[in-house]
C-alpha cells in the first residue's frame, strides 16, 4: 500500500475500496459490478444488491446488481473493519453467483455463506449490521 489509509481523503478511500473489491473479484473470476458510495447509509456499512423477483416459491434471484458502500464507514471505520465489511459483501456475491448458482435467493448467513467466507479469509460474522436490498419487487 502506498499512502497511509488514515491520511487519505474520502475520494482516495473510495478509490482504495474499488481496487480492493475488483481485485478480489478478479481473483475468483467473477464479473465486476458497479460500486456506489452513499452518504445516506449510516447504520448499514455495505450492501450487495441484486435484482430478484417474487415467485410462488419465494424470492428468486435474477442478476447481481451493485455494491453500495457507506461513506460514513470509510471516514470513520478502521481499515480492518472496512476490509471485513467489503469481504462480507463479496462473500454474498460469490455465494449466490459463483459457488452456489442453483440456490434460491436468500439473505441468510447460512453454512454455505460461511464456507465462502472461509475461502475469502474473512470473519463472516464480524459485522452483523449489513443487509441486502432487493431491487424491483
Ligand atoms: Zn450479510
């Protein structure tokens, strides 16, 4: 890492975040997604969003949509908890679209999710505040 993370301004931290996520996705051969930053997210630190539709058997995922990351977290959190959060969101993406394609849409932090967290070397449950938003009900 070139510059000390805590000396970066918000824009530099956002660049750092994009590089971190995209590098991880490349490692696992999975398509990059748009990464958005929000000044409104205060309690949620990060979100992996996907499009889903409601069927008779519950929600069915259709396509991955984007990552949304809280500016407040980037400004206030430690680099360790930021990385944990980003990996946690990446784990949701990988769980649904790479390793367990056949799964129905689920927001659970189930065994399969935890297995993916192990592959990513992240503590999947270190931040329990996140949630995934379903677009276009
Ligand atoms: Zn989660």
